[in-house]
């Protein structure tokens, strides 16, 4: 199943729906993660009983998990990406936080902040945690996954490199596009065998397989849950392959007017326009 948050024509109340071909079946207002907690049978039953359908082309898809308790990500987790950055392969996963206020929808604008022009793209497979868990063994990690989505781990490179924690450079507002929906595990044969591509203005920048991860999805969940409790709706972004802008000669950074698209076979695609940060973003 593919579970989405949406609203009609960019206005009106937010609803949750099950994507069925080129339509979305409205099943209520419960958040997708809460809906999935009831089990696939409950979701199927709701979809079968639903009377309201909308063409996908007539709805605005929103971030499937707008307010997770945690948005976690892993760095330097693809061998080819390690080679292009000149780093050594890690012997232990390198995790960092993206602040949840960076989360935005699958087609919302990415803003170039006033303080930097070194804004990069990173196409990634995202995991949505489906149940509260701790000390999850690798072999059982699949049991706590509610589904998968596409993530663009947008990064302000100069701010990232100013601090060893990376959090500032990874957390600017609008720098966490996610979506287009939550794809449940039954739709994904093997999360370690998915093709992932990033296109900038139609040109392929990243093209790889999730099989190239150093630490796979299950290993990441096992490591994180050893340190702290994972909760329903927590997001884990699993790393990016080679092709990022900063590693190119010359570097290729996002500019206003660009469009960046990330596709993951069997999961979906997100595509975001790039704009300059508006003048009215001050809030104090």
C-alpha cells in the first residue's frame, strides 16, 4: 500500500488516503503512521468502504510524516560516495540529526538560505518506524518498519563543515523534502536492492543501488535502538550514493530556478523546485 497525506487543490482540510493507481482513496484524517499501527487489514477495510476518490493530479501531496519525534540520518554510507569525498570507510555508523522543522512536502520549494549559496542535494531512501522499540536485533528490524519513503537530505555544505556534528548544515528550513507517500514493506521486495536516482533539471546526477550501502537498513535500526528508544513516526534517512554536487569538478550547487527530482524504484519520486529564501521568513 501507499499511504499519503493530501489536500485538495492546495487548500482545505488535510486528509489521509490510500493511493490506488492514478487515484487516491480518502480514508479519514488519522495520520498515516497512526493508521498503519492498526494493521494492513484495517487500512484495506477502510479503503474498501471509502466512497470518496480523487484523481492524484487534483490533490496536493504533503509530507507523509509532518511531525516526527526524531529525524535521524547517516553519513558516508555508500562506498562510491566515500571514494568521491576522499574519506575513509567508517567502521561504525556515522549518525546525525536533522531538525524536524526542516521537513517539507514532496513538491514544496527548497529555499536557498540568505547565508549560503553552497546548497547540495542528496537522494536517499527513508525508513518510517512503525512501533516503539528498543534493542532491536538485526534479524528482526524489519518488524518495526512501517514503510519507506523518498528523502532529499538537502545540505548547506559550508555550514555543515563548520561543526563536526553536521546538524546545522543539515537542518535549514525546507531542507527535508519527504514523500511522496509511505510505501508499506509488502510493496518493497528488498530494501537493499532498490535503484535510486537524482536528477537536476532533468540531468542524472546520482544513479545507484541501495545494495551499495555499507550499513544496511536493518543494521541502522539495530544500532540506533541500542542507544535509545525508537518511536512510531521516527524517520531514518539511510545515506546517499555518489554524485553529490560538492564532489564534482567544479562543484554543482542548487540555484533558484532549478528542479531536483529523486526517484526510488518501488517507493516513489519527489520533485522540488528551488527558490531563494523569501524576505518574510523572520519569525520573532
